[in-house]
């Protein structure tokens, strides 16, 4: 197969890395790609949202499978245009992507179809938001309705803090992603887990799970980010957690999509809070997560490309790409001002020397000769794989220390030191 991956982040670098190792992969391309994907295949200089140019080039290159990475491409209808042109696509159409592109649409969808989720209320002005909080009890999760690159959620502990955020957003026109629509949700208590389901338009099958870290600082402090690290498989959840998620979340979601005439093809990311009552949906994403993808890809064996192609063609062959029992831990290295800003970082080495059992995936970046210029924000995800979580974690942080010795003088990147530092018995 000749495969195209759309996007330019660490998620896409990880996808290209794994897909290129598939027995059925003849050639691989990425658009616009980054410094990592350029070493694994061929980059195209086409924006991820430019459906017309992507279709033209994909047809000219005789692409057999297109894998859509970022939510911006899904919301722009790239999958719709590719399918209209007769191409095989792994990734939903724009309508299915509304589960991610509109928090309010997703909340109403879950309410219609009995999918467990936090109590929520959509508001469209500051006055309405403040009035809603008059009789609110407990913490408030404030979500911008549209796409906000992982920065559209603020978790507040009390009503006064929530009011302050809402005044800032509305009075200063700072609602992430623009617009005036905001979702207010009750704050749930529990542990977070990300479960991925793979769908072929008729079936939806639990595929993989991971735990990610959204806060910028150690101990889950600081602002929310797009994700500062992840590990897989999850620990500390009931042994039957995937069966519970299948029954309570994935099955009613599929029934709801089919009832509303939606043929959903691709990955459905279920961001869950595991409460005393079981799983409750925090958010849906309509694609592979970042940084979760970076810790899933090193665990996948077999022919991953064939798996995605089978789903794209309407008949999932789930057994062709089994998961290893090994653990993988990924740590995100970001510019020191992230997420407040995303200052570029230049002059990084294009080729790293890492020990076996570790791999690094580039975020938004370009390669010139022997150096890489990164756009800033989340620059690298460094992953370690091992027979258990402890070994994988040690390898990830050892790889970071090795990378730091190879950085130019004066270059500093920020990262959390507590990814997968779990207070869980070894027998769990």
C-alpha cells in the first residue's frame, strides 16, 4: 500500500513510524509532516486542511489509504472530500467529527443516547453564564465549545474562580477558539483514562487504552495543556474495565451514531473519568490522541497498516495488529513558556542517539541539513518501552537525559518529572 498521513505533530510522526514498519506498506507520505516524518517517508508541502490540494496530490500519487491525524483536518471536511474523490480514508467525515469539534453537540448527543457524562449546561453570554452559576454546587469545568488545541478547558474548584474565568473570557474576548458558546460542567472525581475504539462505519471495537497527563506541572498543577505525557497500558483500574467501557460507552455511542445516520469510520477517543459509579465521558475526540498515540504505537505489532485499511474499507480485521503486553511511557518536552505561549526552538540536532527500548517523536518542526527548528509548544515526545511500567519509565527518563546532552548550549525544554510515577502496588 501507498499510505498518506495527514498532519504535522508528534502523533503523526508516531503513526508514520509504525505504519512504515507494516508488511503491507510499500511507501509512506505525510502532509505537511515534520522533521521526524521526513526521515521515515516523504513530506508534502500541503496544509493539513487544504482538502483540494491533498485530493489532487493523493490521486496523482496513487494513494491507497489516507490516515487523518489532526482534528483541524476533520473539522475542515478533508475526509469528506477524499471520499468523494474515491479514496480510502481512515478518519471520520466532518459530521461525525462534531463529537469533538463542538463540546455542546457532544454533550447533547450523550444526553440523547444515555451515555454517562457529567451534568452540563450550555451558555452563550456572560449574563447567562453567571446566572447559571447562581445555584451551582461544587467545582465547575469550563469548556470552550469549539476546537482550541487542547487549551479550551479550565477546571475551577469553586464558583468565584469560575466567575473570574468567565468574565475574563467574555469581557476580553478570550474564549479559546473564538465564538461565544461555552459549556459548564460539574467537576467529576475519580481517575482519568483514555480508551480508543476503532470503527468501520458499522462496528466499533475497543482497541487500546492509555492514561495521559494534561496539567503542565508536576503533581497535576498548572494550566491544562494538550498533554504532557502518557503511559499504556493503564494501571489501577478494574480488570474488566474494557468490557465495562464497551457496554456503557462504546455500544450506546455506536447505536446513537447509526440512529442519527452517521457512518463513523476511524478512531473514537473516549476521555473518561472513572468515578465511584464507573466510567463517565469527559470528552470525545474524533481521532488518535496526542500524546497517547506515541505510547500506543511502540506496543503495536503485526500489520498496523492492514488494520487501518480494513476499517477504512468497512470490515475491521482487528487481529492483524495485536498489542504487546509490554508497557510504554512517554514524556513530552515543551518550550519553557508552554502553554502560555509557544516560542520557537532552533538548532536542535536532527539525529539523536538513543538506547534500545526508547524512541523520540517530533512535534511541529522542520529539518534543514543536520539541524531542526521546532515551532515551539510541544517539541518532542520521548518514549521508553519495557516489560513493565517501571522499566519503561526508567528508559524514557534516561533517554531524556541522553537527549539533553546532545542539545546545543543554552537550549532548555520543560517537562514533567512524574509521568507514570504511580503509587500502585506492583501486583496491580
